[in-house]
């Protein structure tokens, strides 16, 4: 079993392998992957890839990796806003960047607030009157 952690451009950050025989059927613990990330200087989307050598079997997972210390963000470059208003709209129209941290209690919506990464979730389907 070979594994590698790659940047999106295909450059390999770290790689390795497990020396083992994988039995047919069932779930098998293959081991642990421990990768020091001290060389990561900026946030990066990466891909962890695993493949069984000499077969067509593989899988991959997209992950985000962050450095220990994030760069300072100047409030002069990013506007912090608690609500959508004309000031925020004009700042964006002029090419500015806004971090909108809206008070969810003040958001007016018929749909209760929730997190779902699935576009076909039950809340959306009920709201769209599909369910």
C-alpha cells in the first residue's frame, strides 16, 4: 500500500508505504500515517492519495493544511462586518474584501439555520416544497 500527500499541482509533500498483505473481504487496519507539517508556510489544499501497488485500487481525500502561525491580516485590507448594509456593498463594489460575521439571530429566513454540505438535504427540499 503506497500513500502520498500532494499539493494540487502534483508536487509530492511526503510519501510512504505500508508493507503488508491485505486479506480479501472485511475491513483491515492498514496502519497510521503521521506527517510532520512544519514545512507548510501557508494554508494549502492538498490531496492524500493511497493505492494498492500493482492494482487499479486507489482512493484519495482532499484536505486543507494550515501552518502553525497564520499571517497577520490587516484590518485596513479586510473589512469586518456584522451585517449587510450599503457601506459593505460599496466597499465590495470598489474591490474591497469583507469578512461578514452575521449575527445568526438577526438573519431573516423561513429556513432554520443549520450546516449541511449536501445540496439535496431535507431542509432544502422542504423549503423548495419538494418534500
